[in-house]
C-alpha cells in the first residue's frame, strides 16, 4: 500500500494512493498514519479491506498539500557514510561499523514544502536517502533478517545538511543536521510488502534540473536489515521511528571547487524507485 497524509500542516488527514493513481480518503477507517497504526495488524487489515472494496471516497488532489506520510515520529536515526561511492568521493575510508547520529523529529516537513537555508549558512547541501520506517519494537535483534522483519515500510527522505555547521564548528554532526525544515519526507509510506528488495532501488537527485546524484541502494556498505539490527543493539526502536540509511555519491561536499552549495532560489528534485518523488524550493530562513 501507498499511504500518505494530506492537508494543511498540522491538520493532515490519512489517505491512500490506489493502483490507478486515485487519492482515497482513509479518515473514516483510521484516525492517522503513525506508529500506533503500523503496529496494529488489525487496523492495517481494515485499510487493505477498504482499499480492495473500491468504496473509499476519492479526494480531489487539486491544490491539496501532501504532508509527511507519518505522524508523531518518535526519533530519526541517521546512518552516515553508508555508500561505497560516497565514501570514495569525499576521500573517506568505509567505516568498520555504521556511523550513527540523530535528527530531531521536528525537522520533518512534507515532500513539496519549502526548505529554509539557515542564517549565515554558506554550505547547505543535498542528500537523497532511503528512509526506513519501523513497525515493530526492535531491541537486541540477532540477524539482518530480523531487522527486515521489523520494517513497516519505506519512504524518500531528503537529509538536508549544513556542512560548515556539521564539520567545522566542533562537536558532533548534530548542528549541521537539525536546522528547521531539514528532513523532507514522503510523499508516500510504501509498505514493506511492496518493496521486493530494498537493496535494489535507484536513487536520483537534481538541482535546478541538473542530475547530481544517480545511485543505487546496492552500494550501501551496511544494508537495511543490518542497519536495523545494529541500531537495535544500542537503543530500542519503536513503531513510527525512522532510520535515514545514508546517501550515494554526488553531494556538493564531494564536488570540485567551487563547490555548488545550495542558495535561496534553488530547486531540488529527488526520487527513489517505487517510492515517489519530491520537489523543494529553497528560501532564506
């Protein structure tokens, strides 16, 4: 299923994109799309039955905002340097273990919302990423297969980053990762049963129409199942938590000088096979 949330920020309603591309209203079936829903097999079954019946009301998508496909996110765990080609482009050795950091849940915006370039920023960068949404409580998992079994679905994430704040200002990466609007998510939460192989997905990103990133999840150093297993050794993952699994080559930081960092007025578009596409205009904060 392709689940999404539509409407003005803060008042989104749950919806479903049917196989014909029609937008269907789920508000009469479930109150929202969140961790509680993803952990409730009975509620998910009601959605499937309603979708198969063909009786869900059709929503007019004209002018309707698409919000993040997941409400009340608990935490966003991010994996750095998780693509062989990205490590090569920035001259880094592949890490022996996953590099883990966090983004605050309040960085999440919709896939077509405006992204703000922070004040005094000179190095705002782009990163297309596969987001993994947890559907079952995960703690001390024993295998990558167990990791995949705890995934509810997948989405497109844009891990916008400010490289000076991240790398040159001391401390952890968090200062360059948690600026306002720095995690567009969606448009859809695609349930795991519709993604045959999360290690066989194409990721692409364009800036002002120019292709910058063109990668595949097959280049991941630590695949999705292993990432979930690994993270569960250090923290409990709950339904509705999100893991951003890293970005392929092609970021501004890896380009020759002068590096083409983002400025107000730039437009970024990104997509992942089967998970939909995003488009953001960048403006000054």
